[in-house]
C-alpha cells in the first residue's frame, strides 16, 4: 500500500459547541470508515508563511492556505481520491489536495 498526504484547504469553523461536536463526530466517523488505512489522522494548522527562493517571507498564507493534514494508506491514487471524497471538510466549502508520499 502506498501512503498519501491529504492537505486540507479552507472549510468553515463551527460557531457553537453543538456544531463543533457534530463536526468532530463527522471527522471521527470518516476516519473510522477508513480503519487501519489512517496512518496519521493529522491536525488542523495555523496560518502559514512562505519562504521564497530569494529568502523573503510572505506571511499571508498564500492563495490557498493549508488548514490541516492527514496521512493515509491507499492502493493507488484513485483509491486515495475515493477516500478523500468522504471527508467532512468538503461539506463546509473546503478542498483536499491529495499527493503520494514517498519513503526515502
């Protein structure tokens, strides 16, 4: 099985404790549906900075800043994409970047 990095972009934040509980439950169900394929459930991330090739730093997160990540196993890219399509972030306006992670 190959490893795939899921980089989450965007998505809305829950405003109430009830909404937060519902979102956490949806993420738990999604991770549970993938079972042992979840290598690292990951975490949300804060605003990012970008170090440019000339050494300058851009602190605005870029045009599509990451909001979190996970690492999962899948048989191939199509399987990884199928797994990503069940992610709750898609229901809140977010997107998922899927890339194979190679062992070095």
